[in-house]
């Protein structure tokens, strides 16, 4: 009986820790998304400047470096803890790509009007 109680307590403690971890992860995604939305116009402009199109395709290595710099300086600097989770890092890269997807057009992406964290998580 005593071992059953200890085992049940341990299961509940693990479940609570997992829930808190998921909640914190989602909070960090919401923070990252709000920062990306705030900087979307600047990010779109930088993507236009740094992406080259030629007969050989799209050269976006400079843009991809800019994304990593934005993550390091802006998101990490704001307490987003993006790099502490590969899933969060992937979701944030996806958010930035979505926010800047229409960099070639004069209109900003309609992504700015909706929330995408649920899809990214």
C-alpha cells in the first residue's frame, strides 16, 4: 500500500512537471511571436535586401544568417529562451519565415493578422 502511494505521488509529480514545462514552452512561443510581429516590417525589408534571385535560383544564405542574428540579439535578448529547445527554435524559425513569406510583394503577409503559435507548438 505504501509503495502504491509513493508510486502514485511520483506519477502525479511527473505529470505536473510536464504540464508546467509545456505551459512555459508555450509562454516562450507567445513571447517570441509578439516580438516577431512587432519587428515584421523590418524583417520583411531585411529579407528583401538580403535575398538574391538569379537564373540559378534563390540565394538566401545572407538572409538565413540575419534570422540567426535576430534570434540571438532580439529574441534571446528579450528572454525568449529560443535556443534552449530545438522544438522552440524550429517553431521560431517557422514564425519568421511565415511573417516574411511575401517579402517579394508590396503587401505584408496576412500572417500578421492571425496567431500561429498553436500551429507552431
